[in-house]
C-alpha cells in the first residue's frame, strides 16, 4: 500500500473506556452497538476496514440453518430462524425473504427425496414459514433436466457490508468511538486483570494506550493470532476452514431462484443470483495461513465448476467466464480430527480468566445470521442486562409489506430534483430509512447528484454519507463496502479511475491523493476479488462509451 495520511484523526491516547472491542466484522460491530446502546463507554477498533474480513467473503445467506438440521443442531436452527425473522423485520431493504430450491440429480444424490422432504417440512414448521409457490421453478432449471427439485424459504443479504455500516451508525449515535485502520497490539494487565490496550494507527504509525475494564476479542479467524500478539497464553480456539466462491456472469438458462445443490462428495453448494451476477460456492479447506491472505485454489475452482456442470450440464460456462474469485476463512472452533462439515456452527465465548487475563473475552464462531444474538450473549457476559427482543413468529409480514417500506423510501428520494427513479430505488435499497440523509445531501449541491460511475445508478452523495457518518476513510472503504458499486457486474479499471476522480473532486482531495487512493484501491480490489481479465480492461461499445 502506498502511504498517504487522511485528515489526522484525534488521538485516543490516555482515554478510558468501559469496553474495547477488537475486530470490526459483523460480530464486533454488533457487540459495539449492544454495549454502546446499554450506555457503556465503548471503543471499537479494526485493523483494516469494518467488514473487510470474513464478513464480506461469505455466501451472504441469512439462513435458518437448514443444513444444521442434518447434524441434529436443532437449537441452532431455532435460534437462526428467530434471528432471520428479526433481520427481515428490522432491515427489510437489506435482508430479503427468498424462495430457494433444493435441486439434486434424480437417484444420484447423497440425500434421498424422502429425507429432503421431511427435512424441509420440519424446517418450514420451525420457521413458521408459508410454503412458497412452486410455479416455474422446474422451468428455470429446465437446462438441467433429470433434477429433483424441492422448494423452501430462506433469506439473502446481498450486502452484509451495508448491514455493518448501519449497525456502525447505531453504535456511533449511541456514543461509541469507532476506529478502522487501527491495529490492536497488546493488552495491558495489572493487578491480575485487564487494564488497558495498546493501539496503532495504520496511517500515521502513531501508537496509543487506552485504559479499559474489558476487552472483547472479536477478531473472527484471527482470534488466536490476536491472543498471541497480545501475549495472552491460551489454548488454541479456532481452526480456520477456508471457503471459496466464484462470481459468474448471467448465462442462458440461469435460474432466477437461489439453488441449493450437492457437490459430487455430497457437500452443499449454492448458486445464488447476486448483484446482477451469480455467486457459486462454497468449499471447505483447512487453512492455517493469515486469513487476510486467503485465496481460492485452482482445485477449489475445479470443484465448484464440477458441481455447476452436474447441476446444469448445458450452462455453457467455462472457467474463462469467471469474473471474480474470492475466499474467506470461517472462524470455526478448533476441532482436530473432525471433518470440516461436521464442526459445529454455533458460537461460544471464551473467558480468559483461567489464562491469567480476567476481563478478556474471545468470541469463537458465529454467522451473519446470528451476530445480533452473539452480541447480546457477549454483553451479558460483561455484566450488561439484556433482554431477548420479543418476536412473534406467527405474525410473519407479507413480502408485499416489506416491499412497501422500500417503495416508500424510494418515493421520498425520487422527490429530489434531478434524481431518477432508478437512482432513488438503488439508494433506498442500500440505505433504507437513512436514504433521507442521502437525499438532503443530494438536494444541496449538483456535485453530490453525480453518478459515481456513468453506468451505476448510485451517486456521490452516498459517498459523502459514508465519509461523514460511516467512517469510510479510503477509496476501498467507500467502493468495496459502504457504497459497494465496485462489486458490480460491469466494474472495470476504467470505472475505478472515473469513480476516483469524481469522488476526489467532490471531497476536495488533491490530485496526488487521488492517484495514491486509486493505486491502493486497485491493489485491494485485486487482493480481495482476484478480478479476471474482463473486469480489468474496459470494454468499449461502438459509440466508444463503456457498457
Ligand atoms: C466462505 C464462507 C461463507 C459463509 N457464508 C455464510 C452465510 O451464507 N451466512 C452466514 O450467516 N454466515 C456465513 N459465513 C460465516 C460468517 O461470514 C462469519 O462467521 C462471520 O462473518 C464472522 O464475522 P466476525 O466478525 O467474527 O469475523 P470477521 O468478519 O473476519 O471480522 C474480524 C475482524 O477482525 C479484524 N482484526 C483482526 N486482528 C485485529 C487486530 N489485531 N486489531 C484490530 N482488528 C483486527 C480483521 O481485520 C477483521 O475485519 C460464511 C463464512 C465463510 C468463510
């Protein structure tokens, strides 16, 4: 990364907090929101950017845990279904109920049709979900004739990055101090308990010491690395299991519905319509390396393609069509000798009092779906009184009810002069009720109404919100996570250049900063997404414009 300094952030040195949370993935952010909401003086530190770790490398399914049913983890299924419903109600613009299909090759599957029917019936009963209509599912999958198809209901959060940004906003408004690009180095113990923590600002290299009564280690797959770095001797907690995805273009005969299928070894594979593309994943490979360096191996890509061809033999895709490939490491409990698929998927908390560090708690496991529940458990562990929010599973809102909230937000945004209906809907989808903050900015100056890139409906006002209210600092924070247009189907290096110039101009960055930001952004994008040729070189239409 080339070096530059954003506007210096106020030093934290000498400040005192009730609780310091290390790690700004979905779990750390949820914990910060819970602690700050309870009136605790809270600091959240993240060495990279919020959501840049495992959270943005997941399959993005908010699931009740259908596959946990097979492993007999009934409690986890019930908990996940309850959390799924809460998210559907609280974030209807980001978490959407979707009809999924379970598709297996007739007579060749690892699971019998009877077992699948029984499992789906039970899953539907636990979730009290209405059975989705089965119309057209077979048609959507007609390219793969000979499939046995079963439908069920689950949910997708296409952009957990945005869910994190919203929770971050809640935490900040409740008084939390949140710092990305800040590494937690070492925990200070004295008198037999946690007294403070040493931090380093990644931009300036400045080191600070802050006082605190509790530290929550929410570093996901880095949990053991953080303890080692902080010089806390403890037994190993996490056994990293890498999971890879490939992102594919829409192809003839592609299903419109998320599909759950089996790989040749019986493992579950998802083919998900996502962000104008298809997400195909995932794999399970033990990985002891730095989770930040995880990348898909050729064997994993071959495995995913074999599963795709088994599901839809006439899909017409080759590995040359892969647009992106990314990998993340699941922070699963260390379970030597256990097959990865059999490792329990629930979360638990480790109190390090026995390791001579009372006041330090490590978070192990967890999922996007259950992050809020994990945060409540964690808050209770440090003495905060938290009740489980009530939920009436019988009163499932209709999908129409959910869409009407979105339509209402979009309608409010489209009232601003110069904002198209498409842009209004795109803003409402990513910002929900906060779309009004974007609207106010957009109304104040035409520069904020400019599109980030000429073929994206998203506008520069969203960037201003990201910087002012959601702690985005670098171009990568903006384009990959707060306003994640760079994950889109037609993003190229030319789009990066255009976006950097427009954002730099609107935010008043000097030219030298725009250059450095662009260079850093392109390296981050490559290290994360491994873009293939088509997404690196601009494609020109006959008129000379981009597609
Ligand atoms: C391939 C794959 C698919 C998945 N699919 C799903 C799914 O569909 N649905 C679902 O519910 N769950 C899914 N999961 C699980 C889910 O994504 C993770 O369990 C969850 O994102 C973990 O969040 P986290 O906050 O614990 O960790 P992370 O998101 O990894 O956050 C930890 C953060 O800690 C930071 N950090 C590390 N060390 C330090 C330090 N010293 N100082 C400061 N910060 C530090 C890191 O930079 C990182 O951002 C999937 C996981 C994988 C890998």
